[in-house]
C-alpha cells in the first residue's frame, strides 16, 4: 500500500505543481500587462522592475490559486486513473475512498502548509513594498503604511489617531484622542497640533478638548496625557487583516482593533488563517468519492464538471461567509469554518455512499 500511496501522491503532486505554476504565471502576466505603465514609472529605464514586481506580487497570486490547483490536479489524476480502469483495481484490492484520503494526507498537509506560509508570512512580508509602490489594486488602498501616513494607537479604552508620525512614533502631529469610559462610550475628544513622548507621558501642544453633554470646550496651550500607547502600525502591520500574520491579528484583537475596524473582523481572519490550512484536504476529500462513481472509465466529462462545480461552490460560499463574518452577521468562527465543515460533511456522506455501492 505504501507503493500505491507514493504513486498517487507523486502523480497528483506533479500535476498540482504544474497547474499552480501555470495558472499563477498566466495571472501574473495579465497583472503586469494591465499595470505596465505604472510599473515602469516606478523606475524609468530599469529592465528589472517588472521582474521585481512579479516576484513581490507572486505570493499573493500563488495563495489565490493554490486551492483551485489542488482541485484540478486531483480531478485530472483521478480522471486518468478512471480512464485506464485503474480505479477498479484500487477498489478491488480493498482501497476505500476513506483509505484513499488517508493515503493522500501527506500531500494535503504539504499543500495546506504552503497555503498557510504564503498567507501568514510571505504576503505580510511583501505587502508593505506593494503599498509603497501603489500599483494596481494597491494604488486604491484604504490604509497605507509609511512615515507620513495615519497612525492609530490605543491605551486602555482610549483611542488615538495621528495624521503623521516619525519612524519610532515618538513625535506625532494632527492628533485626536478619543477618551472613552468603561462602557466604551465617548466622554472626551482631544485635538492637538502635535504630541511628543517622554517616558510614559505625552505632551500635547495647541490643545482643544471637547466634552460630551454639550459642555463648553476647553482650549489649552499644553496638556500632559499619561498612557502607555500601543501602536497599530508596527513593522508590516496595517489595518488590512487579510494581509496580516496570525500574531499581528492576535495583537489587534488584544487591543480591540485600535478603533480601525471592529474586533470581530480580526477574529474572523484569525480563524480563517487556520481554516485555510484544510482547504486542500477538503478538495481531495470531495474528488475521491466522486471519482469512485465513475471508476469504470465512463462519464469522465461529468466527473470533471461536477468536481469543478463543487470546488467553485466551495470558494463562493467561503467568500460569502467571510464577508458575513466581517460585517458581524455571523460569529467569527462560523464565518471561517462554514465551508470546510459543510463540504467536509458532504465529502463524508459521498464516501459512505460510494462504499455502499
């Protein structure tokens, strides 16, 4: 059985690599062609800027098409085995759909691990450069990371927003502090032209303080604010949860999202960061019992069409559930795990039915 398992892993794995590279290179080529003027404007006269852009953009593209690639690779391999009646042989020696899934677990975990590494390490590492270049989608981003860009900070229930900051965030300008009570309700709003950190205290200059209940505003030359502020912007962190690492998502959750987005948005993406590891396993688990229904070489077109259809339904539902989670309509864990759990259950039911045929 080890030889059979190795043969199947090698067969699907090679097709997976080929399909992933082929689709990703095609998508990258389209991306470069669509933005070629903006890319060349980054470094006029450079012959390497397009290659550099492609390399930095590659992790995002690979992550987007990895799930689809493992689905297509599995379907192609099982279609070929069915066409040569080799699935009948596997069935004859007692290899059930469940056992076949177990044989392919190493491939599923390698693909899942690659997906996790791309989403959790490669994309957060390359995103700051893409944001700095501002090409394509990144030219219309809602929050950029840089010395002159807005910065958010938090101390207890208080939220601070600064129009700009120096590199180590010790000098801020255009400062707004939202002072909240224990229930999270706004009680004071402080505007300051600048703020300078000394120890754990911020010295605010040219200050205006507004109070709730329509009390008379107060204007001060200076004001000392005490609070150990934790910055939202640190290293590769930004307000975009899809481009943050697992640790950065936890950092934002621990600090109530710094007032940038509701905390459930970051909770949804943290669950999603783990759930995406199982995408490849679900794709394989869906294809195997489906192929058992066509194991004698007939209806291969139907096999491929149904498999691709199930895969696209999976990714469509996954996107809808993720959006519902970001909007707060469903619990974060449900938004992230709905597709893997639902289609995993469908795969189990299909496998049980195939074994009883």
